[in-house]
C-alpha cells in the first residue's frame, strides 16, 4: 500500500453557519459518524441512553490486522479551517487504520417556558 493523507485545507468550511459535519480519513477500516438531534417543544425523553449508545461504531472494525510496517498515514488541518464558523461544528479527522470516531450533539428546547 502507498502512504495516504487526509487533509482539511486552510480556510475549509470558514464562515459556515448552522450544522457543519466533516469526516475525513486516510487509511483502511475506519468508522466515523457525526450526528445531531434537535428537538423543540417535546415532553419527556427525547434521546434515551440506549439509543445514544448505538451511535458509536464497533470496537472491532472488520478486516485483517495490519503489521507495524504499514505505510504512513497522516491527518492534518490547515490554518483557518472552520474560522468564524458558528452553530454546531463536528469534525472527525483520522490518519491510520481501524479507528472509531463519533461526534454526537443533542439539544432539547422546552416549549412554553415561563
């Protein structure tokens, strides 16, 4: 295999607003998830613990286990990436093999607050 790199370039996603989610990976068997749940005016539990636990990837991605002689894999983020962004920003940047990454944001707003 050849070396691989994952890059979020300088200025990428700058001035973004609202919900911004980015998954970037260099290497095999990586599992990534970005999730957001926004609920307005609901009563009771919006996101139960059992459901939230399922948002992560497994501990053992499928595939063979590589040796220490694997090619170099790098992950970098350039200056100014996400600069002046607002809202929810979820980033998963992985260099390597068999990694698990999850970002989860839950926001609940009650209706009719006095």
